[in-house]
């Protein structure tokens, strides 16, 4: 909204103030432009309607209601501030998304009036039913859950293997990422839990099983997540050090961003992550070590690892991810 000055006074000053008339002192009172009254009303009404409220002349608290609703919806996807749109797994192919509100990338509100169940094995349809934008449900694949809407702000949910270019249904032009799910080798959705922008995999997807022998200088491992972003992840590592062997040593890093040679492993330390390490007992007995470490993918959704023990192996699992913004 732009400041609307009085029609008279110093017309060369666009920021001239309003003044009360004082005839005895020869001061002319300000002449008010109609926009002075209209524009603030329009601005306030737009805020109220953007928050999903219907303007009501009998309710003088609507602006106070609208502001926190919009702030909560803008904060982050996935139920922040009680605005809803929180995904959960219903069955092997179905995800439920709760009703609520969220803003799109331009800050405009989208409202999902009722919860929907979306079947990833069926083509998208309005409301509960099919959710997939194109193709079929594939194994070992990550799918993005998008809140979508048209000009009226009425939202639905679209599922796509694409983070940034889902095939939008006719009439839908707005979207925002609200979740990511991953399928297993049977094309079943891995059980997960989500709070705000963090997703925990309750059955961790296996990314790699690395046998005995060193892996040097490094090897890339693909994750099943949709490509195009750098994801912050937590990995679970199940490391086995056979009896009589030396300490196992591994490093996780992002290909192209970290070089294992820059992070030499301290003596007696077995696991390593970009400068942080955790100690385990030395060899001599068979050990099973479970640990978790944070990491970052490249935009091809890959991470890298280095392993420097000839007789130990490990399994690498995906434990949790932080949703990227879009």
C-alpha cells in the first residue's frame, strides 16, 4: 500500500502531512483524498481473505486472527503452528494429508479444507483418490508431496517423482513441498513420521552394503530421494569389526565438497564424518557398532564414503531427512 497525501498543501512533497485547519492562524485544513479511506480498508480486507476468513462487519478481531494464521502457514511445511497439511502413511501405497493452510512460493495462502488420502499407485484425482502426476508407483524411489492450488486458493495434494517440475493438473498453478516418501523394493511406502520439515524413516531404507576391503579414495552412493537439491540427512551405520582385525574406519562426505584426504582419521578412532569421529573398542573381538551421523547430499541425491579397513564391512541406512524448501 502507498501513502496517500492530502490533495492540498505542499503538492510538491509526496510525503506531506495532514494538518487540522486553523482559520484564525490562516492555516488551511487538509483536503482528504477518497483513497485515504479506501486503501487501508482494501489492504486489511485482503489480509483477512488471504488467511481464509470471510470478512464480517460484526467481527472486529479478524485482522488479529489473520496475522498469526498467515505467519504460521508461512513458517514451514508440515503442520508448523497447527496449520496442518501433515502427511502420514495409511497403507503400502496410500498417504493421508491433514486439512490445513500453507503459503505457496509467492506467499499466497492455500487451504486444504478437508483431509485427503492419496494413492500413489493411481493417477491424480481431486480429493481422496489417486495422487500421482505421471507414470506408476516404482520401487526404491522417492516421491515429493506437493500442496497445489489454483487462483482461488483451494488446495489439493499432488504426488510426483519431481521436486521442482511436477506435472500439474489443469487449473492448478501454485504449489509447495509438504513431504517426501520413499518406496522399498516391493514398491511399498516405507513407514515414516513427520514433524514440521523433518521426516523420520521408521523402517530405514538400506542404501549400501559394503563388504570387507578398503574403498579408496571414495565411492558415491545414490539415495532414493528426488534429485535437484542438497538434502541434510541422518545416516545410520551398522559397522562390523571381525575378531582380530584393526579398527574399522569410515568417512561420509558430499562428493565434490569434501575430500577424504583433508580429514585424516585420528589414531584409535573408527568412524568419521567431516571432522567428527566416534571411538569404538579395538579389534580382537567381533563388534557390531550402530551409529548415526549427519551428512549432506549433492544435487544428484548422492553421498560419498571412504572405508579404510580391509576386513570390516558396514551397512548404510537412511534414517531421517530435512525437507528442502521450494
